[in-house]
C-alpha cells in the first residue's frame, strides 16, 4: 500500500483504521503497529513528528 506519511494525529488514526481493516491478512499486527502508540498519545499542544523509526 503506497501512501504518504501522516502529518498529524488524525491522519495516523485514519491510516491505522485502513490497516486494521486488513488485520486478518497481517500476522502480529499489534506488534508491528505498537511503534505508533506514542504518537497517538500526544496532547494537542505537543508536536507530531514522523521520523525514520515510524
């Protein structure tokens, strides 16, 4: 799936929703997406920063 990196929390939530739709075809999905957890917990005043780790 080709897509641009999310630029904010809302876009990340949308991306994860799309990926979750395909969860039955992706083994260990929760382990593969746990790296996004800190970004999902950001407060409004905190900066959303996508980096190579993600």
